[in-house]
C-alpha cells in the first residue's frame, strides 16, 4: 500500500495508483475538478500518468464560479 495525504486525511492507496485513480475514488465525474500533488497542479492530460508516491500530499478541488 502507498500512504498519502488526500484532502488533509491520511489514506492508504493501492500501489501504483495514479491521480486518475484517486479522482475516481472521490467523484463519479471529473468535470470541474482540479488536482494538485505536493502543491503543484497536475494537468488533466497527465492524471493517468502521474503515480502517487509514498508521502504525497494530494488536494482535489472543485471549481466554483464567483468573483
């Protein structure tokens, strides 16, 4: 298992989990979501390639309109 921090909570993820896998755990639809790993935004095109490593800090955010 890979231990990471997801939205402030410690989680154990399957080995070789990707950002795409993490998003699927949290939401049935990725529309309107943004992901940062260790403070760096991961582009949606890289979600399936970016593997989560031990100790990573992942933030999954929902876009909101406003101003």
